[in-house]
């Protein structure tokens, strides 16, 4: 998925996220999306589904004209490059160096 602030001039990883899972908040029951950002040091993030799918067409920082905060990437070559980074970082997350 690309965040609406993705800037292709900064490279394919800018604003790229890999969706790891969906879930529910244990206390509130709110639906969430768990992502792995691919543009910097790995960190697992959770967002409410409503924010993940939020309509942002009118926001001035929406430089690529997306309708939603996050939109799926469909280019298969690009996806394979992003997945390669995701696999590298996922190993690091699963084997933290404390």
C-alpha cells in the first residue's frame, strides 16, 4: 500500500507499507490494520481501519491525488521489490537485537 504522501521522486519505498494483518483492539473492539513501513527502519504500526481507509482527496499534502489515506499497489514488479525489503526487515523484527 502507498500512503497518500508517497513521492515517487524519493524512490519506490517512500510512503510504502506492507499490511501484516487486521485485528481488533482488545478493550474497545475497534477494527485495526497492522502495517510494516518499508521506507525507514522497521517498526510495526497499528491504525484503526477507519483512518487507514479515510477519504483524503481534499488534503493539500495529497500530492498524488489518492482518494484514500492508503491505496493498494497493483504493479507486480514493484510489489516484488517491496516484498523483498519486507522479508529482510521482518527477519530483523522477529529476531530483535536487545
